[in-house]
C-alpha cells in the first residue's frame, strides 16, 4: 500500500476516535459517573396491575326468536347485523337471521299437510264404500230372515224334522242379521276414530305451519328498547354477521346502560389473594390516555380459569367506575391499578437499586467509597421495594452495578437482626391481609370501609 493510502487511513481512525470521545462527553468509560439515589421514607402503595375492558353494569339483551327449539331449529346464522355502536329506537331493525332451515321446515310442514289431506279424503271414501257394502249386506240379511220366517210358518204342518230344520235356518238368519248390525256399528266407530286421528294429525301440522310462519317474521330481529347496539360475546368470541345463534343462547346483541360502567379484568393467580371487594382502583382507558377514573372492586371470582394470552390461571375481577362519562363505550381497553394496601410510612428504594445474589443487597455509597450492603426486603410494587432492615433514610445507593463490584466488600446483617426483621415482615403481611379482609367484609355489608393500613416504622 502506498504512503498516501496509509496516511488517509490514519486520518480516518483519528476522526473516528475523536467522534467517539465527543459523544461520550469527553470522558473515558471509566470516568462515566454511576447513577445514584437516596433511600426515601413516606407512603408506600401496593398495586395489583391488570388490563381489562369496559362493559355496562346493566344491559338489555337483544335475542333471536324464542320458538326455534320447538320448531326443531337448534341454530342458525346471522346474515346481517347493524354496525356496532348504532343507536336504534325501540322496535328498530337490528339483524336478520338465515331462514334457509326455516323455509325447509315450512315446505316439509306444507307437504305433510297435503299428504294428510289426501289420507283424510281416502279414509272418507274407503269408509263410505265399506259402510255401503255393510248396509247392503244388512238389507239382504233382513230379506233372508223374512224368508226363513215364512218357511217356518209354512212348515208347521210338516213333519217335526222339517219344522226343526226351518227353525234352525231362521235362528241362523237372526244371528247373521244381528252380527251384521254389530259389525256395522263397530265399523262406523272405527271409521270415526280413524278420521278423527287423521284430523288430529292435520291440525297438528296446520298449527306447526302456523307457528313456523309466525316464526319467520321473528327472524328479522328488532330492538326491545331504545339504545346503542353493542355486539354480544360468546365462548367463541364476538357475535357478528356470520356468527351462529343457538336456541340455548339466542343473544344477538345488547343495549347497554352507559350510565353505570364496569371494568372487567383478570388478575393473575399470584396476586389474586391480595384483591378483595371494596378496594380502590385507578382506571385508565387506552382510548383516552389523558383521562383517569376512580373505581372500586365489586366482585372477585372464586374459581380461576385458563384464558388465551395468559401464561397462568387468572381470576375475573369486576371494578365499578364511580362516575359516568359519556365518552366511554363498552369493549374499550382499560388499565386497572388495584390498590391492595397502603403503608402510610415505610422506607423504600427503587427496584433498579435492588440486587440479589444468594441474598438481597444494595450498592451503598458514602464518602469512604462504595460497598455491598445486605438488606431485608418487605413488600414490592411495580416501581419500588420496602426495606425492612439494612438502610436508613437518606442513605445513598447506586442504581447501576459499579465496575469494581467484584472487589467490593459485603456488609452482612447479624443472624438475630435478620431473623427478627423477617419475622416482622411476616407479621406485617398477616396484618395487611387481615385489614384487606376486614375491608372486604365491610364492603359486603355496605358499611363504611375499614381503615386501610397502619403506621409502619422500620
């Protein structure tokens, strides 16, 4: 390579090094200062954080036809549905359901009616023919009986054997005539019963056709009251055009009462033991990041469930908004900070300043230098940790790991002090749990909430 090329490369390296030095503020890596903070004392709040969505506390369900099951239609599809958020009047159009299966049922019912009509006419004709034949036989039998009567009268001067023979023939004619009369009556009763049975089937099919015809009109779903249409939700997600509506849950949409709103959320099973009815909640709505709402926990599920998008089981928690706002709509995403407990006074440090090896510790600094200080940690929230032992108010700690951390000494706590502090943490957690349960009980009784928290001095 020529001397000129080497010179150019050297100049470029110098420029790169100068730029790097400038970007670092003219300091070497070893000269960059570590971030520090001081230990603070004051109120410390513990939150359970969960996302959720708004829903109306009360709503009117818009349902499909109630007679589908009796008509033998167990599910159908929504072919058309008004846009979610549409404001409708009472009786206004909401949706149209697929009538394909209903039309099939109507055709089948009409076919059955035509078939039964034919059977009825045939039965009437057969009955008329059969009864006419029997009437002819009865007439003939009556004539035969009269003939036998004459023969008996004419044979009275004949030998006894001839007389007896004539009497037997007369008795046979009487018996045949009586049997034909009985047969005629039974045949007539049978015909009446058969025709009545066919007529009953005809009425049943006629009523079914009438029911199906009336049901057809109900496949155009209208609003039972005035309000804003919100899509219903099933186990399979949101009910929209194309979704199935079953006879077990024929809900097509809802008309929510927007004056009272709930935030329906799910809390991880790890945190659910700290959540109780009556606790205060700060609610943020993603659609309006500049607004915040106050709420209170109104219900906590006793049974957990596995939901899509959650790694662990979660429990449904409903939070009531304490004030209404006309801009809020159901299904809006919310962020919920459930205040599970408040320490009116506690020592705490940022989570960035808490480190763990086999023990929890901080990098404490003073005029003599930095060192590792073992601490006992109490409760945590998303930003900070309570310090039960090992630090004092205004102590300075590092938020970053110093370069020489491997060579720093470790100040250990005595075994007795550590044990006593851990016991105190345990007792305070039990006291906190008792206070939470007391507040939940007070909320259930609709009385004033119990005082949340007690003064804690570490």
